[in-house]
C-alpha cells in the first residue's frame, strides 16, 4: 500500500511540475529573463503572451550588433529532452514585428554565458508585421543540452504568438528502456503479466501518464506510469482513464473475455493546432440537442482536460444524421448541439472565451448511406478542434 501511495505522490508532483510551468511562475526569475524561461513542450502548441517590458535583467545587451531590436518586450522559452533528436520550431498567427534568437547551451552551462555575450547565436531572424508566420531550420539537439529561445517586440500591446515545436528523437534501445516508468501490481513475478503501455501517438515512445483504474477487484487507484503491469487472467476487466499534459485524454475498457490479449498499447495524441478529435460518448437524443445522461461523464473528462491544459482553446463542431440535402434545420440543430456542449463546460467553470462553436449539419457525415443504428449515431456526433 505504501508503494502505491508513493507512486501517487510522484504522479501529483509530475503533474504539478508540468502544468505549473506558466507565465505566472517566477521560481527562477521573470519570464522576460533567460532564468525564467517557459518550458517548451515537444509536439505541442504553445500560445504565450509577450508581456509589456523587458525582464529584470538585460540578458542580450552584449548582442546589440547581432540583433535588430533593443530588449523592449521580451520572453524566453527553453527546450530540454531526455534523448537526442531534431527540433523544428514554427511561429504562427502574429501581426506585429517580432525578433527571435536561438542559443544552445551545453551541459552545465548557464544563462550567465549569454549575459556575458559568450554564447554563440545559433540562429536569428527579424520578422516584420507582415510576416504572420515563420519557421526555423531544423535544430539538432544533443542529450544534456538546453535550447533557449529569445523573443522580443517593440509593439506596445500584450502580444500572443503561436509556437509549434516538433521533436523527432533518435532513441537507442537503452534510452527507450530508460524512458519507461514501470509499475508492477503483481504480488509475484511468477504470475502471468498483462501490460498496459502508454505511448506517444507520433513518436511511439513511452509516455508517463496518470492512469486511473476502476471497476476492478483490489486494483482501483491512481497510478503514474508508462507501463502498468497487472495480473493476467481470462476474467481481467477494468476501466482506464488516462491523462498526460499536452495530450488529449483517452478512456479505455479492457475485457479479456473478448480480447484474450496479454497487453494493451494506448496511444495518446499530442495536441496540435487545427487538430480534429472526435469525442466519443457525446450522444444526443434523436432530432434533439439534449444529451443523454451518460454523456455527462464524457463532458466531465473534457472539462478536466481544459482545466489541465489552460492555454488550449477549442472549437466544438456539431454534426447530424439526415438523409438528403443539408437543410437550414440540420445546420441549426448541429450548432445547437455544439452550443449545448459549450454551455455545460462554461457552467462547470471553463471560460467562454476559450470555446467557439460551429454546426455542419449533415455535410460531413461519416456514413452518408447509413444503415445501422451505430452508423447513424456516428453521423450524429461532436468533434473537438484544437485552435
């Protein structure tokens, strides 16, 4: 029991460390300073604000010959990983002049090296207000390094820019094994194992996640692991709720009477801009915008996801099942369904500003010639678009 509690404690610490890296945290310094850099998570979309004013320290004062702008309104971000690979950065959706500069610090080097003007500028670019988007050439990352990204603008408003960081790792078998966080619930290693594996859907690498196990005999608890090992049997049955920061959640039912498997690999999808995810279980009554009672459990999961990923904005897209042309009534009903979902989220504490709605009627049915009730229900759905 103590080991379980210890594991839960580690999980809470992990979640706090991941979600706690925001622009309001000044554990190491102001976000306008190199020492206060915001963590740039791989394969996710970050939308930071560049607040008015520089940091408390003029970090790039010694780079005046290399940079176009003096430090006016600055923001720092950093990237670190447990393995080597290629990092690609892209900036999107900004309408102001923006300058960025990339530094790469070796292991044991600190921001002092930049302040002294001794760090080499890896890449630099100034974009005028007409640019709107830009990309940086691929940056090779070596394990142990820190990539630091400096942003600066002279625009007087609080400015938001979308930053996309794609990271493809070059992982050895030894590194892959080291990335796994195993948690074994068997009383003896002699027992036949059933392994629940959580992996990044893009990289296929182990992903440490929060796993809530329910509807079992004696295993119900919260665990933090990438590989959860439980005793295998033909009667194995459990419900799983799986969450990881920067990823869309998944709910999984395991029933060995149907599967007769020895493992379950669950791929979590990293959040990306314009990503479209179907939210299974949001079922409406036929020809109505009223959700069935069971759908409220799925909406609670979406609410928790929004609370954990506070920078994420979504578009709720409604669809209907209707034969024939896409009528005004169909479009209206699909939008009303999307609004119903938004209303529930707002009433549960999510800011309305983070949620937009759109109704497509029957213009995007999965099964235009639906015959079964399941196919009709698949047409009568709600999808979530990450904005």
